């Protein structure tokens, strides 16, 4: 996916729920879709990858300030 698509996913405020899975530590439901955060092999790769409905949207290092980890 393009960076434009990733940045559009950064716009909504999202409340992330912690999981017990090390590779996928956070999940959320946004507009009926399952969102997941995957931890990557940092620093060789970006720190996080966003997946929506199991599809990679993009990878990033900086957690958006309006995304809450609960």
C-alpha cells in the first residue's frame, strides 16, 4: 500500500487493546474492520506495521499521538 493510504489510516482516533501475542501486541475495531499492530525487527525495519483485515497497510516508527493504547 502507499504512504498516502497509511497516512489516511492515521487520521481517526483509535483505542488499541493490548493482546497477549508478542508479535501482534495491539488490536482495534475501526468502522467494523479488524486492525492489528505487528512489531517488526527494529532497527533493521520500521518498528510497527499496521494490518487491516489481515492486509498490510504500511510500516511506521512513530505512534500517532491520538492513538491510545489501553
